[in-house]
């Protein structure tokens, strides 16, 4: 299979020190931290040990939309535990393809079994905006499925 190469690697785009939160913290704590740091996702863990990722969508769908008090719900109850990941030497096109296909906007970066960073759609599009067309195709297909043709 042919793999498109942009000349940029995930290491060129990734954040090497993403914001983290402990799994025992509340979703309110997470939302406040996201607002303070201006981020849409938090890695969940302690130190360099990452056990999950919590996104704004997780807070809405698994916290606010669920029964009970979302302000008291623990991060561990809403975070994604099965993490897809990429490597620092992967081309950003391949990372973007994974994000598009899996409908995610944040992708942890691992090297030799250790967490080394986080790459987001914004990070990739910031350095290679022409890749937006790849995302637009998927968005158009989803919109066509949800909206009747006129």
C-alpha cells in the first residue's frame, strides 16, 4: 500500500508536555483545568504514566449527559482507556488518517513503550494546512448521512 509522505513527522507537530490530570480528580476539576490551559483534552495519569485521555466530548457525553452529578464524577469514569497512539517518526499524514478514520482529534505519541507527547488535528493543520481536504471528505460524508438531500 502506498503511503503519502508530507516530509513532516509527528515529532515536528506534537506537544511534548501536554496537560495531565489524575484519574481521581472530578470532571469539574478537569473542565476548570481545560479552561485555564485552553486545551480540549487532558492526558490522564500521574508522572509519565498515562492511563487514559479525557476530552471535552467525554465530559459532555459521559459526564453531563449521564445521570448523577457530573461535578462529582471522577475523571476515571469518563476517560477513554483504550488509547490509539502514534510514534514520533510517523509522517503527519498517517497520524491524520488515523484521527480521521477513528473520528478523534487527539493522538498520544509513544516511543519505545513510553509516552512522549500528544498530537492534535490543530497541531497537524497548523504546519500542513493543505491536509484539511482529507478531513473535509469524511466530514462531508457524515453530514450527508445525517441531513436529507435538498
